[in-house]
C-alpha cells in the first residue's frame, strides 16, 4: 500500500510541476473482467480506479505522452470444500482475491472530430509494471503471496471537452491488460484482463 501511495504522490507532484498548456489530468472508475485462470476468479470487478497525466506533443494535439497508475480488487466467493494436507484436513468456505497495482508510461494518437475540438477519439499503448497480491481468505486465516510482472496495455477511448473555455471534460475508454505476472501456487501463467473506464478530466488547453 505504501508503494501505491508513493506512486500517486509522484504522479501528483509531477502533474503540479508539468501542468501547463496542452495537457490534461484524469481520474476514472475502472471496471475489469479477468481473462486468465478464470477457474480461480471469473467475476467482473467494479472496484478499480485509474489516474493519469498526459501532455500533448506539438500544436495539433494529435500525439500525447504521460503516466497512468491504476488499482483493482477482484474477489470471488467459493462454497464449502474440504482440503486435505499432510497435517490434517479443513472444511470451510472461502474467498479468492487478487489486488493489482500497475504503473505504465503511455502514448496516444488522437483523431479530433469537427472544428470546435470537443471530441477526441484516440488509440494508445502503455508499457510498465504491475504488482499482484494473490490471497485466499477462509475463516480468520489468509494465505497470500505477491509477484511483479511486465504489463502491456493497448487502449482506445474518447475525450469530450465541455466548452472551449471550461477546464473540465469527460473520458471513456476500453483497455486490454496483459502481464507476465504469474503465480505457481495459484496457477497463474500470466495475468490478463479487459476493462472499461469512465471518468472526468481537467484540461489545460
């Protein structure tokens, strides 16, 4: 959790320094559906968020670069089972959990619609790292482990600028995350999700 706080503080600090003309900061709600090891967790999660800062390169606002930080919590309830080990057996229901934090450097290409520059469809790619905390919660006990991995995130979305003089806008996007993050104990060869994000942005142009 401390690493997440440091990432967010660095992002905000960088934003306050770099927030100038031709840039935007955003905060989005992020919904995700797991695609890997769905036998362990297959439930869509609405407990996620993403923040980021992006700066346009050039006067035409066709290309931007920035930093995105996201977190997501996935959980699925499993009915009562009996687990047998060398030390004995336990019968209980339980929860499978994954808590993910990721940070990526990203680039985007925009396709402005109309002369008023209110709508900006875009396609982009982010590359970075993610940390996953895998855990099983049963009764008052919990087994867990953490792993890091490389993450690639193609994304397509839309910026909606509300008025030419207002500094607020809307943002929506879909993304696919593929990570080398794996866990032998929880049978993850990699970690991948597809998601939808929706939120607000603060513009500086």
